[in-house]
């Protein structure tokens, strides 16, 4: 396997680069985790992606997709890009976890994909050392580099993909990936 030839796993997810320059390697890991989230939702209907893992948790696959759309917007557009954009799902649902009756998985995945694409646009051409500022929360105003944001997003997806593993297994018994 070479670093210049995209490789995929049998399930279609891109294999993260094993060697090469830092930025393509880090971005390939983020793309792998994004593809993992999408895979966890594949083949499920709206009722299934709304099923919570286990009481008292209200965590759902649909909520995770919405949350990660919010994370994409926050970290890449608001923090890295310095853009003044509202939360994807409204001021009262800045985390994205809260579900609405009319929104299903197809719409949520489309929104998430748009946020991923917009984040890529914002980051294109920016140096890993370039900085943005955290917009809100206990660290509001703190400078972070694009490198830090990319690494944080890998961590964010990895953690939530672990949740998605449990949710998917509870829904239909599918494990792995």
C-alpha cells in the first residue's frame, strides 16, 4: 500500500494513511472516523436511529449525527474560520442531541455532509499552525491551532463512534467497524 493511492476497507471506509506528511495523515484519520459514523447509520430507518441505547441515557444515532454536524460547524467555521454562524439546529439545541419529530436520518446526514464540506472549504489552504479562537464555553477566547482542532475532531468522532457501536448493536445486533 502506498500513501498516494487511496485504499478502502471492504466496508468502503477509507484506510487512514500509514505514512506520509502530517496534514494528509491527520485528515485521513478524520475522514476514516467520519465514514465510520456514516457506516453505523447505514441501512437503518428513522425509528431505529431514534432508539436510545439504555436508560437513563437518551443518546441516539440520530442525535449523534446532529451533534457531530454541530461540532463540524463550531470547530471549523466558528473557531478556525472566525465566522459568525448560528448553531445548525437552533440556539436552543446547540449540542444537536435533541430530536425533532419531522427530522429523519436522511436529512440529518445531508446536513452533516454539508457541514463537513463547508469545514473542508474553510480549512483549505490554512496552515496547521494557523490559529482561531474558541468562541464560547469555559475556554472562550483561547487560541487554538488548526492542528489542535483536527486532532480534537478525531478524538470527538472516535469517542462518539464508540457510542455509535453500542447503539447499533442494541438496535440490530451489528457489531464491529
